[in-house]
């Protein structure tokens, strides 16, 4: 980005506090990233790391028990604290989301045609006839067979893969600047996953959108985005260009995720490495490094305070106080 060029979306020091029955809990801390127009960013991490809650914060869709701090700017405009009426004008219009489970986004009581046309009428003010024409064209573009004839069908009359195509058409109806895809293929058959990811990639390139792709799968991230952040325990533990992170993983957690990924062609019977231990509850995070309980390199100082994000290359940051050890080829005890 040239000096002075403003990012499309800029998140800085994002925090999310949840008021739970056991008292307030800082579920998300120090999440910062910037997204330029037309750029793709991946968010990767195991289930429960805070990926979805972060995405919901960007859309102003957090539950009532959540309090957001820090800053989320879209084209320079602050979104934290924006009244819901103003958020409604942005959602589905300038920022859209594709959810993991298509039925989360689809209303079973309405025809699919109505659901794709509705944001067009609401945000662009076009006539019902024009919205229907555009909706059919969109459904055709996302690969739904015979969309004119099936315009008045209901969600349950489609397969899971077709339903996800319909939600993609809904999300793209108003040509948003930012598309957030939260595990868009996790609920689908493996044979369909590739097709849906390719469709999203084609549409993102065609419309020049910026995209945030959320996945627990490092392989999906490696193939689909230019830059990435790795989340753990509600914070960013590593960030950089996808090339930089994959060529030099600086955080013990990223290294563990990489070793744990399933490999094509692995010898039958090869044990899949996993990261020992479980993800901490976001409502009950330790004070220091959130990975401390699972990290082979932990020392007392790791538990004292949240480690700062240390730059190990241009734009490549790692939130660990022992990157020097973590980056040695075979850090003692760190190999699972
Ligand atoms: N409203 C809430 N109240 C309490 N805890 C919540 C709430 N929303 C999310 N969480 C916490 O966040 C965790 C899941 O975070 P999430 O962002 O969904 O993770 P991911 O998308 O990475 O799997 C849950 O395990 C829970 O601890
Ligand atoms: S700060 Fe310490 S516990 Fe955390 S990842 Fe680095 S070495 Fe492991
Ligand atoms: Mg999630």
C-alpha cells in the first residue's frame, strides 16, 4: 500500500468483552489487521479460537452481552458504536457474510427468489421486476440450475451445495466491498467444497471485492488468500503474507497446526499429529500467552503478560517471546 492510501477496512486493537453469568470476560484481545480494496485475507485457527465472534463484530451482529472496544473503520468511518439503524444500511450492502451453515442465512418460510431479490429492493431501491431479473441472473451466475423455473421454490427443495450457492447469490446481490466467508464449505460434502471455493474466488476476482475467508483448515487458507492471520485464544498469534507465513512459521501454534494438517498421499496408517491439549474457553482465558498450556517451549515469563506481536520479517508478526527458539529448525521438545 502506498503511503497515505487508506485501507478499505482497518481493525485496530479490537477487543470483545462478554458479560457472562460468571462476570465479564475479555474474549477477544488486540486483534488488528487491515484489508485493502480487492485483497484477500484468511483467518485460521482451531474451533473456539474466536474467528466467528471477530467476524460478527465486523458486521455489528454480536449478542447483547458483548461489548466491543478498539476500532473498526470502513473507508475511514468508525463502525464501533454505530447505531444499529446505520449498520443495517451497511450489512448486505457494503459488507456481506456467507455462513458455514446455509440454513443460518436462509429463511425456510420464504422462496429463494424472494430472499435473493430482497436486499436489492432494500438497498438499491430498484423495482420488484428489476430485482427479480437481477436475482435470476445472479442465481444463474452462481451455478444454480434453471433459476427462472426454480425462483419460487423454498430452501428445503435444494441440496446443501445448492443452498450455499443461493446464500452466495444473496451475499453478492448488492456488490459489497467486503465479503466475509465464515467456513463456507465446512458443512458441505468434500466433493462440493472445491467447487464452492472456486466459485467464491472467481466472484471475488470478477467483482473486485475484498474478502475475509475464515477456516480451520490451513490448506484452504494456503490456496485461497494473499495474506493471513492465525488466531488463538481470541487474539492474533501470527500474521503476514501467506507466502511469508508458510515459508517461515514463527509461532509454535502455527507450527503445530501445520504438522496436524491431513496430507494427501500420506502413507496409510501414518499417525496424524495433533496439538496436545484443548483450546481455552474464550470466557476464561489465562492472563499471559493463551497458548502457554499447550506449548512445548513455555517458560514462566510466557504466563506473565500477553506477548507483544514481534516482527520477524516485513509485515510478518508473531506473538511469542521465544521466536528465536521457535524458529530454529528443530526446537527441543517442540516436535509432536
Ligand atoms: N455470547 C457469548 N457468551 C459467552 N461466550 C461466548 C459467546 N459467544 C462466543 N463465546 C465463546 O466463544 C467461543 C467460540 O468462539 P467462536 O468465535 O465461535 O470461535 P471459532 O469461530 O473460532 O470456532 C465459544 O467457545 C465461547 O467460549
Ligand atoms: S510466548 Fe511462550 S507459551 Fe506462548 S507460544 Fe511463545 S514460547 Fe509458547
Ligand atoms: Mg466459527
